C-alpha cells in the first residue's frame, strides 16, 4: 500500500507535503491528470492566489464516506498528481444522517433531524483550522451522502435544492465562488419497494446538480457495491471510489489552471 507522510493532524485535518509513490493500477484519466498537473504549469499560475500551489479537499457525508479510507484511497492519487503542493484533506462523516444535519435551511421541520449541527461542527473544528494554514488556490467539496434522505419522498423531493443550498452555504462561509463540488451518486442498491421511488429521486437529484455547473461533477458508484447490490460498497469499491473522486477533482483543477494560464 502506498504511504504518505503526515506532517500535521488535528481533529481529522491532515496536511501532506511529501511525494507519494505512483499507484500501479491508476486509470488512464488519472495518469493523464498526473502528467498534466506535474508539468511546469502547476507552479506558474494558480486559480485563487498566485504561486502558492495549495489545495484544500473537504470530504463529507454519511456512512459510505465514513468507510472510505481517505489516506489510502484518495490522498495518494492527489499527491501523485500534485507532488510539490501543500495538500490539506479534511474529512467528517456521520453514519445514518440526512442532509438536514448539514444544510442550515433544510425546509423540513423535524427537530431531532434538522439540527444543522454537523456542518457547524465540521466548519468550526476542521475547516477553519485548515484555512488557518494557507490561502488555498483551490477548494474542493467531495460529497457522499443521500441514503438517509430516501426514507421519505418529502425528504427526497427537498434534496436537490438542499444540495445546491449546501454548496452555496459553504461558498458564503468561505467567501469564494470558485469551489469545486464532486458528488458521489448513491448506489443502485436493492432496497425495499416502498423506498425505491424516493431512492431514485435522490439519485436523479445528485446527477442533476452534478451537471448543473462547470465546477460540479458527479460520479457513478453502481459498480462498487458488489454482486448483492448493497447500500454500502465493497472494500475494493471504496478504493475505487477514492480514485474516482480524485480523478474528477484533479481534472477540474487542471482545467482551471489551463484557463488561467492562457488569460
């Protein structure tokens, strides 16, 4: 397993500054991203502040994000493509929780659920300490959540606007309009018929948001949950999930660097 040197950590915040070994099974898009981002362009310009080469990744969600080992499945791909960068990875995920615990203006009034507390704790105890370490050239929100919200079609029907609202909320709190947003669409799980319609509303909402803006992407997870089509992914599925998140994030970073370079 590739190793990454952890320079500093505090409550889930990890800063990586040393180069990671190349992964043996990286896909073609990842290899291309590594080649492009390792070129001199990466040090000659930056999308938010020049010549810093600093990148913040915020990983958030519920149980499928909990099970993702970001140090083994995500960080090595990022550091291979950005070998000389200061990369900060913040992760906070809580199993069996809905988007109402993240989005302050979730429109459904259920006191136990709609506490909006997880986002505030994450921002205060993880994101703010990360922001104190650098003026980041790029910020990427990586989101893997939605299963809980399929419990009710009322929740599901509120999901698309809530997902957009969460992005806007973070943009306001960080005072920047250039945040990247990578959304993992929930799996094609074999779930009870009573929840299937609501489940598909969530999936459609994630895909819709993921294609609604040039800074947004969504990823397919239907092949990551094993032969039984479970809600959760397999061990190998989580490794692939981390790679897919990294590939999309790196592609967006590269595209922005190219645009800035030719301005």
